[in-house]
C-alpha cells in the first residue's frame, strides 16, 4: 500500500526473518508445517512434486502447494488500513479481486489487452504471500523491497516447477513492476483507484479521515481512465471537516 505508519506489519517482520538466511531460503521451509504432511499413500507430496502429467502441465502436488501458500493473501490484512486503525479491514486478496473486476469493466481501450490486465491484477501483489505488505514507512528502501519481492517470486516459480505457469506469473509480475506496457500502466492506476475507493468507503463506514491515501495518489495517474475514475471517487467522497 502507499500509506503506512512506523510500525511494520507482523507479516513484514516474518518476511525479514525468512530472508535472513539469504536468497537460498526455500518456500518449502516457510511452509514447513504443511509440507511435512504425508499423502494418503504414506508419501510426502513434495518428494513427487516434479512428476508432471505432461511436459507443460503442473503436477497436482505442486499446484496444491502453491495454492496453499497463496492462501495467505486471503488472510493477510493490508498494512495501511491496519496501521490507521481501520476495523475489519480488507485482505490483500480482497484488494486484488476488485482490481481484477475493475479491469474487466474498464471497456475497450486502444492498445490495451484487457485479459492481460485481469491476469496482472491478480498477480501484481502475489509476492506479498511471502514478504507481507511492505509500506513506504517501514523504512525499507525501494531496492531492498524489490530484492525481497524478487526472491519471493523466485521461490514461487520454483514451487511452480519452473514451467509455463511459473513463466507467466514472473512475466506478469515483472511487467507490472517495470511499468513498461500500456497494460501495466492501467493496472498501476487500478491499484491506486482501488485503494482510494476503499479509503472513501472506510471514511463513510467508520467516520474517520483517511486523507493521506488520497494525497499519495495526486498527480500520479497515468491513464485517462484512471484520472476520470479518480475524479469520480473524489466527488463521491464524504466531505472532510
């Protein structure tokens, strides 16, 4: 998220501990509790993870391990809301879901592949399943944040057996990070739009000011759609005292 305070989210603290051992730290170690369980036949599913049904398909064991890992996105709260005392705040997965819907309803935009935008929206924060939701006020440099998230993507791609699914996840995530295509620019705008829309909703529901979230996005929208939707969200926002 764009806004946080000086207290790191617990998931961020866990990510630092995970990465103290260096880039070689395995996702399988991070999810050791679930990895150690044996299958119905007495075998550990991880041992047989590389037994693919075909050259381009993911083994069932690898698929379920990956899906179990990203379940954390459903339970990890977005750090900015937690730090600002928002009650029953959204999860990372909640945020990405509405971004994906935003991409679907964005209309036919010249030079923009909408399907790719939908995929990018549901992948752009996927590394946070491992590193947590790091905010600017966590006193982590952009370079270190990028290093941690790249390491997380590497671990996820190992879990996905380095196949086509791994390649697609990595490409979508990197394209978003690089802000290098029309699709990435739109999804970057959707990320900010979803945040300020959620902020406006929390302001209404919980009678509090979350103006910092709006201020953090001013002048940063890259697309006409982003600018238009941001103006509409601001127009509907509760009046601030």
